C-alpha cells in the first residue's frame, strides 16, 4: 500500500500532466493558475487512500480525485467573488487578477470539467459515484448560502452553525471518501461508515480552524490572526460565547468589531477576553477532540483488516496536526 506522501505525489504528477486548450486564454489560464496554486489536496488524497484501503487501484481513482479537487477549486473562485477576497493561498485571487466576470466563467468551466473527469471512472461504478458527487455538490452550495444568510441574521444557534459547516466544508471531504470507497468496491455499509469518518474529521478540522483564527499563530493558520473577530463573523467561538455570556458581555461581542475608536489589536484582545472569561477555547477543544476521536473509532468498525486503515489514521492525525 502507498503511504500518504506517495499518494500525494502520484496525484500531483497526474495534475501536472493535465492539459487545457490554449484558447480562449481568459477562460483556461485562470483554471491552470487556480489548480497549480497549491493547497493541501486533502480531498483527493483521502479519496485515493479510501480506494486503496478497500483494495482498489489508486491509478483508477486519479480522475475522480482530480474531479473532486477541480470542484473544490471552482467553489473557491466563486467564494472569492462573494467575499471580495483579493488573496487566495498567499497569491492574488483569480477574482483580483482577472475580475469577477472571468472568475465566474472560469469557475463554471471548472465545475463542468469536473464532470468530464468523473466520466473516466469505470462504467460499472459511474452511476453510484455520480449520485454521491452531485448530492455533495448541491449540499456545498446549500452550506455557502447558509453562511451568507448568517451575515444578516441577528441570532444564529450553535446547532445551525454546525449544520452550515457540515454542508460547506465537511460533506465534500466525506463525499470524496465515499467515492474512493466505491472505487475500492467497499460494501454499502463500509461506504456509509467511511463517509461518517470523513464527516466527523471535517467538522473537527473546521472547529480547529475557527479556534486557530483567534488563538493560533500566523504560521499555523496561514493568514493573519483575529480576522474572524475583526469581521464580526459568527464562528463557533462567538456563538458559544453568546449562548453563555451576560447581556453586557454579549454587547461587547456584538459591537466591538464596529468600534472605530479601537485598534485592530484592541478589538481582538477585547473579544478574546470575553472568550477566556467563559472558557470558550477549552470548550471548543473538547468538541474538536470528541469529533476527532469519533472519526478514528469509526475506522475500527470497517470490515477490513485494521492494518488497511493505518494510512487513514495517519491522514487524520496529519490533518489535525496531531502526533498520535
């Protein structure tokens, strides 16, 4: 069996050999720019690891893995337009470099191309994989809409937030795992279980990302610390604090990011003081650990030898930055 690094190298080599037409340049150049822009490649890696765990041929999984990564990058192009984001992965976004019209159309082409890639999977598995992929793609759009809806809502519950991040972030990881399992000819029950493993792992990852935004380092996060606080975003930290705080502290959470008399550093420290008062970082860490351990325990339920799940365990540990 190939380890995680070997899987990633195999995928990167496959991507490097993909060719797109040269014209029209403003349609295809942004696609190449986006796909070569790095990223963790966690979704295609997991797809291929799941395929291999169930005894499948990872070479046959490459087109599906590329389809998932293409779809993921398509969502980023459109997200950047909606967020007016000028930077993506430390470089100018497609939106910033070419404008919103190009980003929209190139993103559309990427979504269509992802379906072309899926058509290369073995014919006897195509219908099932297409069902998983299309359901997942629609759920990602639902998650994005909920995220935008939350910006204008005065009150969002923790349950609503968890459902939003499940749809926006976790289901694509889970769908990738399920597609890989189908390609490995896993049973229906094992496909369901590997989906649950990835769903729990995706939730743990997003909760950790929320936590690191306020309490991590720039090296860990890959962007400035405190961005969510400065934007007044309704993250898991904010919503858990709002549900526990006094009305006076809730007003601090609601209004600090709008206070023009405070510097950015003062805004961040003021909100974090409320988080610390209610022990929110510890609470979120507990939720992260619960999701992470639940994901690993699901691997024990798969109807395959335990040694075949080892690379999936390593994948989870690496994703969460854990050593054991």
